[in-house]
């Protein structure tokens, strides 16, 4: 099964689209972008030059995924989400000269397997969104998000954990349990003293 590209979408000749991928109206896929099999790129979405998407990634309408972002398999990007790429954004140099492409170094957002970015959330590069994490609608992510974390707010902060089904985990003794799948997880301290969640 080949990719489907709607008439008003723009896909660069050097972009690579996996089997079963659909690119909807007014979307733009830039040069050397690589999309895996079964992806859905919504109306008006933008996928930057050289961006890498795994398989079964869903990028909803008007989301902006700027290079050099990397999205693993099964990532969900909600409507109007923005993945930035400029750590120190300026249109001009201190002397007033307009900045060009060679005057800055793009930094990217990495989104790991199964993670979900809610509508109108913003990920300020460089950040990593961990596996199966959930970024709430409207959140602004300015630091790395652990695997399975549920983050909300501006700036985003962790308020709980979610499982692979996307539901908030429930505490049972010293474990966390998914109310849908019954999967069990445990918290542990990292070498840096942070808390992370691992499958039990």
C-alpha cells in the first residue's frame, strides 16, 4: 500500500513517506523528511526539513514540527502543537543585521514511543518527552519529561503518572496500576535524585 497525498498538500520530492501514510490537505512535508508506515499528517500540519517520524505517528491539524525533531513510533501530536527549534530566538543580530539560516543552530525535540502531546501544547527545544508520557493540552514543556509522566501547566510540571492506555495510574501500596490494562509500575530514584517510573 503506497502513501496517499491530498491534492493541496505539498510534499518535497526528497521526502520519504512510508506505506499507508496519509498527508491531508494543505499540509507541508519539507525536504529529506522521513515518515514511517501508517502515519497521518493532518490538514495544515508542517513537518520540517529532515524531521524523522516513526511508524503510526499521528500529527493533527495545524501542528508545527520543526527540524530537527525526532518522533518515535506511535507518537500523538494534537492540534496546533508546536515543537520549536531555536534555543535563543532572535530575528536580528545585536548590531541590527537580519539573521539568516547560517546564524543559528537548530536544536530539536525528541518524542519517544507512544507519548502524546495535547492540543496547543508547546515543547521548547531542546527537550525529550519520555515513552508513553502525556503532555496536557496547553502545557509548555521547558525541561525533559520522564517516561509515563503526566505533565500540565506553564511551565509544565508532573502531577502524576499514566500507563500505555493513556489513563492516569492509581496507587496500590508501593506500586502504580493502570485501571484499564492492569499493568503494574514502580517508582525509583535515578542517580541524579529524580523520580522515574518503570514497569513492574
